[in-house]
């Protein structure tokens, strides 16, 4: 695997694309709030616009990959995202903020994990898991890079310059490298098997109850994660904790994701995917419970990030693998894109949903709702797995 240059390159580019096109929003949320005096609900509607655009673009991206054009997509999409960040650095009105996040969201559909994993699965088939594991091990540090980097660049040069520098790095370095890596994967793809006349048509999977149960289970996790991630800095600031400590906690999510993935790889022969997935649901529910009742107790907040980060790290690997296990490999790009649409719809509503609940009843009640959603997601997933096992 270490000799697989395409996978190694994608590991690095995915780390930087996630850091710039996704984690930059929660990393700069408090700075935008101070600079523009827009409400938190108004601001988080921006990431909702982005993720909805990404969700709508995900099935299209999957079909583009299925048709053999994934390399072009994975080079062009982050380049456009970099241009979007450069334009975002000059924003002055709320409508401009929303319009640019819509653009960035569209580019996310062809830049982030769902497109990358569909590309790896499309070209590697059953051997894709090894590549996905390596990519997620490295890219787990995206938040660790983004939160402190944007914090210190903003302190030194202001958030506008920090955003423009992130956009330039994606446009000039990351996007070309990712496109070349994807093209190398495409060249190394084995010859496809002859068409199977009995194989289900691409849209037949939408009629399967297992598809919808799996999608809703993942969507519950998406809402929990999107809400926690985008509101973590404001939540900790509301409790009177220093910004530097809050940034450290947010940055620790990345290393803990990597720790969780390494633990899964090390114990993968003793536990199956279903056990890992159920354990992840449980750990996320427990971690959010620590956050709910932790107050300003730093030990409990550290316990939250240790559990939460490691659990979410395994989810990132397991989501495409379990999708393939339950729904099959045929037309995987379309299946993965459709699952991603619902997953990303959950992420899209999460930040704005969190702002509305916070404004209504506060962060305490919001966290209780998130605990319930993690439990509901586990129930949906278990039902999907049982249906698939019955055939």
C-alpha cells in the first residue's frame, strides 16, 4: 500500500481539501460573527446552503465516476472550490456569503470523501477498503490542520487573508495533484467484467427498504456530527472556556479519528463491520452525554473528544464499506451518491437546526436531542443490516 502513489497522493490531497473546503467554516464561524454582526442562525445557513448543494450534486458526481470521468471531476471540482474560497475572502453582504457557499458546496460533491471513495471503489473493486483506510487515516488530520492554522493565520493577517491563502493553496497545488492521482487510478483499473443481464438496473436499489433504513441511519449520525462540529467552539465559549482551549479540543477530533481507525484496523480480524458500526453509534451517544453534562469541567470535555473523535473516525471508513456490503457493488457510484445525498442533507440541516434549537431552548436541550438521534440511527442501521442478511 505504501508503494501505491495514487492512494498516497489522494491521502494528502483529501486532507487539505477537507481542511480548506469543509473545516474552514466551523474554524472561522466566531470570527465572521464578530466581523459582520450577523446572527449565528444567519451564518450557519451558509453551511446549510453548501451541504445541500453538495447533497444534490453527489448522485451526479457518482454517475460521472461510473461513466469513467472521475479523474476530470476530482481535479476540476477542488479547483473551483479554491476559487470560491478566494472570492469568499472578499465577501461583504449576506447574499454573497450564501451564493459563494452554494458554489463551494457544489464543488464538495466532486472533491470530498464520497467522490473519492466512489472513485477508489470504481477502480479497485473488492480491494478498495485498503485504499479507503489509508486515505482516512491521513485525512483524519484535516481538522487538526484547519482549526489552528486558520486561528493563527487570522490572528496574524485577518480572516480574509487566511481564507484567500487557503483558496490559493487548493487551486494551485491540491487540485492538480488530486486530478493526476485520480487519473493514475483510472489507468490502473482492471478490465470490467462482461455485462450481466440479470443485474439490477441502476435505480432499482431505491425500491429496497434496506437502502432507506441505511440512509436514515447514516443521516441521524450526519445531523449529530454536523451540529457538534459547527457549534463546538460557540458551545465551549458560552461555558466561559478560553478560545485557545476550545480550538485545541476541536483540533483533537482529527487525531482521535486516526486513533479510532488504527484501532479498527488492528482488531479488524476479530470484529465484523456491523459490530464496529454499532459500537461507533454507542460511543457517539456516550460522548455527547459527556459534553452535555461536562459543563466547564475540562476532564469531561477531553473525555468527550477522545470518545467522539475515535468513533467518528471509524464511521468515515465504514460508511462506504457497509454501503457496498448491504447494497452491492454494481452501480456503486450511483448507490454511494444517493446515500451521500441523504447523509449530506442531514449535515446540511444540522448547523442551522442547531442554531434554531440553541436560540429556543439552549445548548443543553440540543445535546439531549442529539443523544436521542444517535440512538435512533443505531436502530435504523440494525434494521437495514437484518433486511440485507435475509436477502
